[in-house]
C-alpha cells in the first residue's frame, strides 16, 4: 500500500516515513506544496498525510486543488493549529480526517487503517481468501492458521492481490502500489515476487493465477 507524506519538518518526516515503512507501507515523502502538487498529479497513492503549514504552497491550497481535479484519495491532515476554525477549514476543503500535533503514532496508524477500509468499502479489518487471511490492523498475513513470513515487497504484492481477490491486477498496478519515489522500480521484478509468493502459498487453498497480457488474480481453490 503506497502512501504520500507531505511534511516540511525533515526530522518528523523521516521518523514518520521509517515508522510507516516498518508497518509494511510504501511511503513517498515530499517537503513542500509544489512538490506535493507534482506527486499528486503523477503518482498513484492509496492515502495522503498532509501538513497544512508548507513552504511554496500551503497545504490547504494543495488540498483544494486536489479535490477540484476530482481526486478522491483519502487525506489525513496534520497541523499544529488545533483550533475549531482550523479543523473546520481543513474538513471543508476536503480532508477526510484531522490530527493535531503532537500526536501518538499509534493513533495516526489507526486513522490510516480506518480511512483505507472506508475507501475500499470494507467494514471489517480482516480480509480473507480461502485460508489466506490478512489482518489490516496488525498488517500480518496468516495461511491455514500460521503467520506467513514475507519480505516487504512480497507483502505489498500480496496485499494488493488479496484486497482485489477474484479480480485481475496488472503488473503496472502492482508496480505503482509497491515502489516509492526512492525505489528502483522494475516492473519485471513483479514476476519474481509472484514466484516467491506461490512457493509460500503452497499447501494452502489459494493460488495466484497468471492471465497472459493482463496480470494476476488471487483465487481460492474450489
């Protein structure tokens, strides 16, 4: 799952990015409003974490521009302005949630999970396909009752497949979801991650089907 973090405090941005990557998210980081505009215009993100006090262009302007383009990506606003007026202006501009600094990382992560569930129209935190289970709260996969050990990239690929179980997911979609700005994106490497996942899913009741020229599909064995 790929997130965009827009935060001009370099120390805070670095800490948040490292923490979220440890939770198996791919995280793009930019530090001002102009770079945020560019990232939002050309990147594909599942959620945006947006500070309002940004250089070059304010976060509120970035948010208004995003919504004016019809982009419905969930946005969690971070700001030091905890006043009622500040919260109202952020929500009226199109924010989905609002978190005042300072905050606990556990609360931010919970709000991220809630917004991702809402965006995918899922009420329950646990997603299952056959005997493969993904707990969106713990960010852990289980297969036949046992925790599945995955590398970060394997985790990202399998997350996309299980969230779209029964649907075709293209290589381009998988690549866009797992590679952040700093990664050396190689769409052909998706085949390697899928091969490794098939090995790890052996013995379970799910399999990854290759649809030539289209992508991959996760399905439960009948």
